C-alpha cells in the first residue's frame, strides 16, 4: 500500500510592486551622476526642544505612507532597458530616522556627511532624517535631512516633513502665506530685454581651488541668517528678483577681483507652481529657467539708481520666464530622455554633452524657496525657528545659493564645490552676498520712501 503524501505547501507569491518610469527630471539627474559630486539636497531645521524618538519615528513613518510617492527605490533592470523605473514599495526598506550620539561636534560631522553622501537609490525611501544634539542635556536640536535629488526636491520633502509635524504635534500644516508673485504692469511680449548674444559663453565663477587633489573633494558650505529684504507695496519686483540681483552682483565683484573675463552672467532659477496643500505632487516638480544679465548691466559697481533699474529689468524678465510654457529642463532634455536607446548608452551621451557644453552652462543656481508655508510645529519639541537648505553644486557651476524665509528672517545656504573654491574663498563670497543684500535692500527701501513718505515693512517671495 502506497502512503499518501500530503500536498506540498507552496510559498505565497509576493505581489509585484507597482512601477513608474522616471520622469524627465529624475532621468537627467540619474544620467548626470559623476563620482565625487553628491546629488543630495541638504536641509537643517532648528527646533527649540527635542522630539521623542519613538513618536517622531512613528509620525515620520505615517507621513511617508500618506505621501507614498516618496516610498520608492530604483528598480533593477537589464542593460538594454530603455527606461529607469521607480518601484513603489509601500513601506520603508530601512529606518529613515536616526538619533546619532550627541556631542559638541555632532552637527559638524553630520553636516559634512550630508554634503558628501546621498542616500542610496536602491533602498526606500531615498531620504534620511537625523536628530542632532550638542549634548544629552541641550535644550534644542537640529533635524538634519539628506534627500537624494534624483527622487525628489526640497519643497517636496518639506511637504512630507510638515505632515510629520502635524502627526507628531497635532498642529495644522496648511500653507500659512501666499507664495504668488505680485502682478506686474509690463507686457510679457516686451519683457525680456536682450542681455547679450544668445550663443555667448556664460561667465564662470573665478576659481580659487585648494592645492593638492586631497583638498578638492566634496562640498563646502556656509549657512547664514540675514534680514529679509523689504518689498515696497506695489513694487513690480519681488524678494526673489532682489536675490537674483544680489547673486549677480556678488559674482561680478568676485570675478573683477580675480581678473576673470567679462561675460553674461546667467543664473538658473527653479520655478515651482505646485500647490502647497496635502495634494501637492511629490517628486521633482520644478522647472528651470535661466535669468541672464548682460555685461553692460553689471560691469561697474552700481549706485542705488542703477540697482533699482536692474531690479526693474530683472522683474520683467522673471515675469516673462515664469509665464512662458517650457518643459521642466528644456527641449534638449526631453530629447535626451526619449526611450530610443538603452539608458546606459544615453547616460554616456548625456555626460559627454555635459562636458562639451560646460562653457555655455549657467553661471550659478539660485533656488529661493520663499517663505516656508508650513508651521512645522512639533508640539513639545517646539516650532521650527530656522530652516536652511542647500542644493547640490556640481561642476562646471560649482556654486549654488539657496534661500528660505522663516519668521521674518532670510536663511541662506551658500554651497560650493571644493574643486572650484577653498572654504576661505566660499566664506569671502558669502561676505559679498551679505554686503550686496544690504545695498539692494537699501535701494529698494529708498524707492518706497520716495513713493510714499510712510515707511513700509514686510516682504514677499
């Protein structure tokens, strides 16, 4: 008699994870990655108190699930695949919230690591949040965040963090300020003034690198807190326009000091039209435009009247650039990301074109996130009283300026590639930024006094 064997139990088959193709911005970021140039957005949020570890991990995890587009990892693929794809994991592969040991140098060490290493794309989510304390008994802390820019940008992560703050502290996270730019009076068709030949090479930030290759790795960073520039009521120019002029004048002064050729200064400016509520799309949602300044506009040290004229011209340009329909990275990027060739081959082409077109790349990037539209209230840990962000700074630009507004103050992150500048040179550039911010603010304020004898205060993006 043959024994009857019980039916063999099959292992349950895990359901296939949903996949989405990389959008154009994600793919261009992925294709352009080069060793030694981290593609991480760095963010620091200063809190007056310290959050409870278990509650913060639970709140952040719930926020990730609520904004599930952040729970992604790069899907593996064959060499001949035509698309990079994200896998939507639904849950983290790793614990994204950390509590490193406190210490007087804890923030400096965490910051250096954040500037050198991006979270891997192979583990979900591609973000990390560390709570940094100077001592076990210190009153406050810093939430130091690393965000892989291939997966999402700073505003997206702020939206997720605002949800985590709501879940942790019970406060609302709806936008608290109107981020819309003021309406101008110029005809958009006549708004862009000719800043120079379209095919002219862009000005480069004059290099001041360290001696020895070992000192040229990674990024340097200065974080500063400055007065928020005023914007007179009814003025056509915004705070963002003022920051563009400040950045232009900073680079022009630096280049004059170092004898660099006089060429058009082109500043890349992200434009973000997404809503700031819970319906905000998560990912890389900005489009990039270049604001150009001709050599005749900045060639000499400007007086207040020249600064005001430059502000008005800049406002007309930015208004027209915001209104003009354009793909997120331009039409060239749409062509490079077309699935006509395998992704590895397209990546090689993209990197080669990047090197060849380096002289025509914009001079720098100014990313003004504007007033932080969320309270970021973490209950017993307090409400954020400062938010700093710094964008990646790959060569040939090698320098980025990122600004936010919090509680009436301007928080500036000046970040540079050490292949371009020493840390001392970066600090000198920041000093120039501070000086020109004061000059531009004074010129803007003087125009308000002339228009109205009653002084006005306040600012807007």
